């Protein structure tokens, strides 16, 4: 079933919308959740919560790209659950590993000014990524948005793991320099 049809089912409050969403996106959403949580049960819980959140948010929202909309809900729920489970410690998940890698580029300040600048920072990172090659952008987004492992990225980008690591290292270094040029203190 096409995404527009699924969204229409949600808007018509037809319960088959959830079934159709599950048929089309369950593996995709579970992979996103598992990359963050590294736990199959928690991943299932988050994906089920995603279906409920989609049901509750449509209407009024009418997403133009359903997969992105669902992925965003899944990421948000997964990160919330990850933080709940690991308040004082970090688990061995792709989320924790990717956060450690990005720590050198972006600080996690808690001042009011830092919180206000989050949107500006996100926009600036978006501009930086648009300036990168498609290959570098895909690897970076695969690692830090979808939280894929280096091995998975190497497989779907048809490159060696060492090339992925090198590309990520260079992109992070470039991001750090770009953010400093744009006036962000790191």
C-alpha cells in the first residue's frame, strides 16, 4: 500500500492503518529502535508506541513522507527510553557509541543560552552536511541519525570499514572546524 493511502486511513480513523503501517515499516522501525536500545523487547515496545503515537497525531498532522515521520517518532521514543534505562551508565549500543564519537565536535551544555541555540546548531549542521559529498553525507547520516554500525554502513555503501571510519573521522573534524567558524564554542 502506498504511503498516501496509509495516511488517508489514519485520517479516516480506520484501524487498518496501523496494520498497514506495521506491514510496510515494522522492520525499518525496529532496526532504528534496536540500534539505539540494543534490546529486542524494548525495541518492540518503542515500535508499538510509535504506532500509537502515529494514530494519535494523524490528524491533525499529515506527513508528506510517512517513513521519515515514523522514524522520527521511533528515534525520539527510543532515545527517551535509553536515557531512562541508563541515567547513570551507558550501555553498549550504537547510540552510546555514536554519542561518544560526536562528543569532540559538539558540547552538551545545559545553560539557557545553550538550550536556545540548539535549533541554530541543528540548522548549521544541516548546512554543513549539504556542503559535503553525497558519500560523506550518507555515511554521516547513517551513523549519527540511523545509528548504523560501521560494518552496516560499509555494506550498504559498498566500501571497506576502514574507509567508513576514515570518512567519519574527516567529516567530524570538518564539522568541528565549520562549527567553530560559525561561532559555536566547543
